[in-house]
């Protein structure tokens, strides 16, 4: 295991072999001090195929074998949402720090159990909200904190993509935690929380897809400061996928796609562009969360300041309340 303050290579174990796991491994190859040494799947054939593609030495036909591999320093949980709770607890019980894909869990109760386990075991646990670690987002946080745009009064953000109506596709499948909110809406919700914290009031409306998951959801978050966040998400259309932070002295406009490496402009109250960020980023950006995770691991930190565990829990509470208001339920989930 990596020791506090050490500079050794972080040896990753990848739990699952889906699309996001592939993207993570591809981007991780841009970091010299990270190496994927193991992969686990529910079938050895799938693990072997993934391992052969990425030259991974250890391949396992079960997640249990993966998390108990002594050559693995950290686990990246990349399974569908309903499996995050079980998989993360398994890895933590095996003594492994975990980077768990968003949405972190299916509800606040599951997330609270995951956080409690990590704190009990004194192990690093981090939600893989990779956007928080991107260079342009880090700079946006600095600008907001500096007071240049004054008091933040509103945030607008959207995330919409179009998907063919296929009941087997995970975004339409209730048993896989499908719907726009948990897969796409998590981005604007997390973005708003990053700037304004936990809301004092939540108002949500949604429409259902043919499988019963949410096809489109709109959210208004009210804050004790008087600020509001207006957030939308859909899996029925491609939306601008932009974000705006409005303050009393100016605003920050983040271009498409705001949660990816992107450009932004800081515009004064009088309309002048006074700051900004030009995208010069290479790669997909998933590696930035791994670099932050490694920094925490080496420093002996048990959570990341980019997205603390308490923040993750507060975000899960928001999602729970939105689901309650729009009538979005999932099979086998105790609310």
C-alpha cells in the first residue's frame, strides 16, 4: 500500500469493464505515477478482454478477488449506480481506498453507510465527480472566492443528451438506476452545490420516459442567502450544456460542455470581459480526479477538499428530495 508522503506509483484496480472504466484507464495512461495493475469483472472472459486491451497483468472473474489483490493500492468502482454501495463496502472491508463513480449511491442512506465505513476503517473515499478536479473548474472556484463577481445570486446549468429509446440501455433501465437525474442531472446539481452549498428549499418537476425513469427533470434550488439555482436535465434532447454563475458585480459564463474541459469568461456588470480561460487541455480529463485522489492518499488525507464526503452526502439528500417530488422510484430500493 502507498504510505503517507510516498511518491511511489499508485497501483489501480479497476472494478468493472464498462465504457467509463475504459475511458478512465485511457486517460490515466497520461500520468506517469499511476498504473493499472488489475481489473475485475463478473466474468473472467470480460476481465481478460479488458486486461489484454490495456496490458493489465492481473485479471479476475470476480470483484471480491480484485479488491483482495495485495498488489492493488486503490480501487476505482465503475459499475452501474445500484452496485456502488455493495462494491464500495466490499473494497473498504478489504482495506482498499476507493474512488467511486458518480452518482455515488442510489440514495442518501446508502451513501451514509459508505461514508461511515470509510471513516470507521480510516480509508480514503472519494466521489468520482471528475469535473471538480478540472483546471477550469478549479480556477472558477478561485474567482468566485475572490469576490470579483460579487455576491452570487443565481446559477443556471443544464445537461441534456439524446439517446435512442432502448429499454435495455442503462439510462432507460430502472434496474440499472436509469433516468436523466442520476446520470446527467448529477452534474448541474453538483456544480450548484460547489458554489452555493446545500439549499434551503427544493422544487422539482419531471416527466417520465416509457420505462418509468425520468426523461426530463427541472429543479429550482433556493438558498438562505437569497440565491437560486435553476437546473435542467434530459435524455430526450441535446441541450446547450452550459453553465452561468451570476453575481452582483459580474458573471462567469462557462461554454459547452461545462463539465468537460472548457472555456469560460468573466464578464463585469458593465459588460467587459475581465478574465477567462481558454481550453488548451489534452485528453479527456478523467485523470485529474485520479491525480487528486493520489495526492490525498500520499498525504494521508481521508477525503478530498474538491468534494468532501459531507458534500457528497448533502448532494445525495438533494437528489433524494428531487426523486420524491417527481415520483422517481427504483426496484428493490428502500427509501
